[in-house]
């Protein structure tokens, strides 16, 4: 079976119609229009053909923030409904960048007036990183009708052209600015000493990675967790199970399984594993999901003042029928860490609990971290 991420609705799987595109299209009730006047909550910049890319404001009369969708208790069908009505108004980035920066800078949606060269069309784009967009239109003109409302921290770091983007992103996060806002600022070229726009797909993972590396420096200096703990949550067909193991050194591992006949699973299960010791080597084969899960784990460890070795298992069923973006993994991991921890008396009990929650032991033979713990003496051996 052809992977949807490679196909993106081109029909490479041999089916007469892409099931993902059909379900999005069924929820698209926007009529062809050549003008739009209303809110723009964020921006999008594509990566195809970089640096000669197109992008612009997202035109949408609803919230564009995943945390809002979860707070409202929206299901997948409702989120797909929102994304199917989202319009990308695009121009070559150099043409529209100034207007896009105004939209990105504001902490509340700005009203814009947009005119399209031709009526907007259904043009679904999706992959595993960005939230899908259902409609698009090439802009002939766009005007921002009101003024940006900017948080003091955002104003400070977007005005400072001496601070590096990595430091700005980490400092904004420490001051309570969420990763979705920081991603938008980085995308629009509003952070760093050498400023340039960053395609949205790249910016999402870059922000997760930059913030995580800064968090890791602090987490590595914390005292070890005292108990073996297991957390779990289910979000849109994504089961996340986390195993925390006391250790004086932070270590992270992620195991991801796409079940057979799931969105990207094919005829058999597809399992991908990646991890890190002192630092991450190369780009993860799990792609953006790895960095989103790691960020959630590190922010949790900092919040409780502990360090640990952590195994994250993401198990994806056929209930996850449309790729919504890596925010799902970040928020599913955060939800798991907000759930009551299940304490386990020893590693064997912890492994058994993880297997029980997953309903499968597929992960055990794949975990290098568990294998190393069984073959090496650990901090706990001295107590």
C-alpha cells in the first residue's frame, strides 16, 4: 500500500478516489469566492522549491490553535471540518512577507481584506508535520485592517536583532509563550540576528528542537526521579504510553508503531525506533513526532524538578484516519503526563504495565534503552 505522506492525494495507491481527500471535501462548504474579509489567525509558508516558495495569511473564522481545539473537546471530524474550510492566501513570499509578519506578530487574529486572482479552489495539502489546509487562492492583493496586539516578551525578542533565534525561542518559551506562537514568529522571519523566513513545516520541528535542547541542559542538572512511573493517554487514535525510569542521566527513546491497515501502516505493522544519549545524532527517522514528544517529556521533567530515562511508545490505530500534524503527538504526550502516574515497584513491573496498556509487547524487543538497562548497572543498584 502506498504511504499517504508520499502520495498526498495523487492516487498512487490505485484507489479511484483518495479516501482522505474525499472526507475533507465532504466537510468543505466554502463557496467559490474571489474576495475575503475577516480574521487571519496565523500564516503558512510552503517548502516546495525553497527558497522560491509561496505563502501568506491563513484565512479562517475559527481558532487555529490546537490547544483550543482540545480544550473545546473537538473530535477528529470537527477538526477536519475546520481545516477543510481554511484558506491559504498565497503569493511569492518576498511579495507578501511584510503583511504576513503583521499577522504573525499579533497574539489575536487580525482582520484582513484579501482579493484573489481567481476564485479559491479545493487544494488539500497534508503531511505528517503540518495541520492540513483545504483551500487555496493566489492573492492579487491583501491588506491588514487593524493593528497587532503583541505580548511584552514577544515585542522584546522580535525587536532584538542581536539575540540568536535559538536563544530567542527558548527565552520566549520560558516566559510562557507557547510553541505555536513561537513557530509562527520563526516562520515569518521575526526571530534571530540573521533573519529570514522559514517554511512552516521546518519551523515546527525547529522550534520543538531548539526549546528541547535548552530544557535538556536544565533537566540534566536535576536530581533523579525516585520511582518507576508509567503514564498513558489516547488522542485521535494515538495511544501514548510513557515509562519513566530513575537515573542520574537523562536519556530518551521513542518507539512508533503504525498498525497494519492504519493510515501509513500498509499491510503489516510499521515500527520505527530512535533515541539519544548525551545528544541527538542526526535527524530522527520518526521525523517531527520525535521532537514533539521529547519537548513534552522535558517540560514535564523540568516542572517536577527531576531527571530520568524515558521510553515513549506511540501506537497508531486506524482511528487516526487523517494526518493532523505533529501537534497531535505533542498534545497527546502532554495529556498522558497530566494523567495520574502509575507507580511500579521494579522495571519488570513497569514493562508489564506498559504492555498491558498497549495490549501488545511489540515494543519490548525494539527498545535499546531497556536492553541497556538490563545489561548495565544503574543508579538504583547502589540503593
